[in-house]
């Protein structure tokens, strides 16, 4: 399966091959489960596809301490630098002081807090939709929406590079799944043209693709879905706060109104959670049928309070978005001056992949950059298609030009040191 959450691939170093799996006891036979899993883990190590975690101490900011070593962070999605903004932290603290930490139950039982409701209303107003519904995570939002809206006999038409949660949600819905080559409008048109009039269909796409940083042709997709009587579902977590005159995302940049808009609080808003916006009918239906919302404990009210403050800052401080885009253009210009291979896009986004190809080499480069003090994620299959391993560099409004220039120099030097044989 292609497409995946970038967080699952951010750890830049494979675990040492000598790390054994836990055993039932000295000299005892492995359990059937461990005996099944151990060879698969060994295979991942051998193919340079093993993932491991690094531990962050202190702030999750541009300047970080990772596994005890100071470094500059170029792999986070904190596009506006709000994850460590003291005003956002203070909003969360006030909510905890007023009402504690946990929400104590699902939203339909005892967990729906005034902070949840206020954020939903303020976000819906900002994004220009009648209603919104807050989920515990972005993955829960995608899974809940697709499983609620689609079922047997329906059809999902989806870009092959969609995020893993869109892929999983669409497949779990048990609708027929039609995968379209990336950004292939003719493929969408062909798939929609074959639909029987009695079948409900939804076109599902990222707004900004999380591993490539390019933007879907939403106006064309909206035109095609309208003509076919289908629905358009857009996950724009990497567009919110970044694109558009007011930061409403790719839907604002491209003047497109999808039937369902899914966003996340963990990127530009610097918090956590997912949120779905749309019509009154859509949100009421999801309240009745979205299992990942119905059967999950509601997010901590402090998270909603923090997100409200982040949204307020997004609305009132456009200079943050301007700084972010200036940083993106600084990186692109510097990369081209140094001869680095980065894609050319009509619209620049903070996601800038440096294509490497080989899985082992991309991790060696990631480790070398960490040695030089720069945390850059090496992204490998199954998060991206086989043969397209890359360094995924993400920019933030919190980066300074000097830090970006230093990364570019380190990247240029690392590529030279670790050139293919």
C-alpha cells in the first residue's frame, strides 16, 4: 500500500540489528506470535525499512534536544510555529485549571465540553461552512467520515498518493475502491464515466499531498464530480494555515467548496485532533454514524482551548504565514543554487522533498544530517512508492534564514560525501 502518515517514518536511524525481541524466558521456546513476527522484523532491518523512535526532551520547536543532542528540526509539521507559542500553552493551562484534564467520556455521553463546542463554531465560521465536528485525531476523522458515508455498492475514486488514513478508511468502508494514478484527471474522468447512475460515488483526495508537497487540482475535481453526481471529499491538513489569502487552505487558494472538508489540528495549529466541516446535514449524520467519533473519548478540553487560541492567532497574524512562505522560497532558491534536485511546483508549499531513491542511502543521509545537527526525516516505502525514497524537509515560520542556509550547506555536503558508488 502506498501512502502513509509521515510521522511513522520520521525516525532517521534503524534500530541496531542486535536488539532482540523479548523472550518468554531464558532457554524457552518463543511464543507462536513472536516466532511469527521476529523474521518479519529481521526482513525489515535487512531492507533498510526498519523504523525506530527518537526521544525529544523539552520543547518540540525548531531548536530541539533529540536523544540528548541539540539539533535544528526540519521534519515537523508545525508550519506557523504555534506548537510552542506561550499564548497557546496558556490557553491550555487555563482550561486545565478550570476543568481538569480528561473529558471523562465520549461526546454523546459526558465528554462534550463547552470548549469543544466553541472551537467547532469558531472553526466553522473561519472556514466558511455551516457546521464542524471535532475528532480525537486526523486519522479518526478520515476513518469516521469514509466509513459513515460509504458502504457496499458505493464507489471510492482516490488518488494513489492519498494519506494512509484516507486509503484505510476507504477500504474499511467496503465500497469499491478505484485507485487513480497521481494527479491524473483523465483517470478520474474515466472512472466517473463508467459509474452506473444508481451507484453513489465519492472522489477522495488530499488537498496538499503530505510526502510530495504538490496540490490537487480541486477545481477540475469539483467540476467532474458535479457532472457525475458524485461527492468530493478533501483532506487539507497540510493546506490549512498555509495557503490562501486568509490561510483557509487549498480550498481558498483554488476557490473550491468540497462536500466534505477534513482538517487537522496537529499541523499549522500546533495542537492535536481532526475536524470535519460541511453542511448541517453532513455533521448531524456523522454524529449519528461516525463510529470513530461516537465510540472515542472526547479530546481533552484543553486541546480545544489551545486550538481556539491558535485559530485566533492564525486569523489575526497573517505575518506568520508571510514569514513561512518567505522561508519556503529561501529554501527553494538556495537548493537550486546548490544544484539540489527538488521538484518544481506551480505553488510552493512547506513540504520540500529531496529525492534519493535508494532506501539505505536515504537513511544514511538522514543519519549524517543528524550527526551535523539537523533532524531531517528519511521517508521510505510503504509511506512512498518503491524507488522514491526521499528526504522530506518541512519549513516553519519559526525558522530563520541562517538556519535554512546552514541546512542547505549541510545537505549539499552530505550528498557529496554519501554519493552513490
